[in-house]
């Protein structure tokens, strides 16, 4: 039995009528840029994240970029980032002509190691950007260095640390609504959250070229606006999100039960965290052989990420050195299907093939 890594058609089938009703309202209004649909989503997403403000933007990458822009990050500044993450985490720093300073991860959760952050701080450090990777928050209790924290929560909408939602803990939280995320748009979209009124006001301005009022520009911002269509779709999906999280958590628990006793290292939900399993990632020393076996059997799987950020060619100029835990993660991790609509039979099929590959 073939099992895809993700099947968004099943999710869409359950909410199709709601989505079509909401998008038809946008078509009928002919109001596609900002407006009421965006306002409604921002209000309810801020409430979901337990923050005062949400500013919806064009993508998760733009969320990170505009967050650093309003903090004044620029040439000569440093931003501390994990050595293992999606490219955008470090890419936005370099785009502002600042320097990404890489820090190794903790293999228990694949998130930035707070003990290593302290060693990386200099007088040039302008921000710290922990990534809540795979759907589990980084250890936010050990990052109070008096430096603004930008949470890269692109994979962690609804995850919690000590009962606080991702995106509500640092100065700014950044989210991606790429279609494969737990809360996915029908294209690119993102959001920024904050409890700081002054930062929120700047974020609103920076989203539209630093403009307020119209055609008067105090800042050089960007075109970071979310489409009204995407906001309407996200607003329909948001009330379903916690049920989808529980489906993923249920499936993760079944995997962890059925894979117990193998030599695969399984993801763990660490104390004081709520893991929403944007991915279910196992770690095996013979990862490439396991992946080849699974794909031959029709089992969807994916490597997140085959190279560390310091190993990327575009960052060679930094001469960043080695980050052993990040390199282990890049060489040994493999994501398997965990989407909420998976059946028990499909999970058992995935586990059977993993056990064969590990034998």
C-alpha cells in the first residue's frame, strides 16, 4: 500500500464548502489587498497565539525579514541562528547585509542549544533567532540575555513552551503558512506576532513600503502584504487547527509505540512542551538506505535538511567551522507521514517497511 508523505486533498474535502463560500465572498467584493478578510484573520490569529498583535504578511520568509528590519538589523550587526534549519532563517540575515552567527543544536529536540548561544554573543549581536523546529519549541527559558528574540515559528503554530504559545514568548514571532504546514494557505503566506505596540505599528508600516499615510514614506519597507484570498482561507482553517494537531499527535504516539525496540531514534516531546508534529522525524545511521527502501515501497519520506546552514555554498565566506550535532541531524534524519487523516493501517504499513529497512 502506497502512503504519501502528505495528502492535502483529504483536508480540503472536509472544508471545501466553507473555503469556497469564503473565497467567493472575496471574488464578489473584488477587494483583494488587505481589507476585512485580513483584519478578521489577524484578530483571531493573535487571539490564538495569545498576543496583542498579528500582522499578516506574504510568506514566512518575509515574516522573518520584516521582523529583523523593524529591529534595525543591518550592516555590521550579528544575528545568532541555529546551524540546522530551513535556509530562510539565515538567508534573511544575509539579505540585510548582517552576519548570521551559527550555533549548534541539541539533538534531543533538534533546536538551538541555549548553552551555545551565550558563547556566541558579542557586542555586535542585534538579535537571537531560535527556530522551533519540526513543531516543538526551543528551550526558551534559557535565552534571556537582554537581546531581542525573534521566534522562527514557521513549523510551530500552536506549539507551546511552559503553556505559552509559540510566537508569544520573544519580542516577535514569525509564522509560515506554506501549504504543507499544519495551518497552510493555498499558496505563500505568513504572519508576525508581537505584544509590543511600537513594534506592531512599525510592522504595519513596513508591510507597505514603510508608508503612512498613503504615499508618505518614513521608512524603506517592502511589499509584504498578504492576499485577502489567503487570509480568507486561513481564517476558515484556523478553527480546525487544534483538531488537526491532535490527529498528528495521535499518529505520532502510534508511531512511537510501534517503532519501539528498533534502532531508530524517535522524536520526544520534552518536558513543558506541546509538540504539534509539523513533521515526525526519525534518526537512523543508515538513513539513505532506509529512505531508498521506503520510496521503492511507495512510502513518502523526506530529508529536512541534507546540509547544515554553514555547509551551504553561499555561506562559505563566513568560514563557520564545524557543528557536529547539526551534521548528525543532516546525515541521519528522515521525516515520515504524520498528517492527521492517516489511518492506523497506513501507519502500520509505514512501520512494516521501516522495520524491513532496518533489519
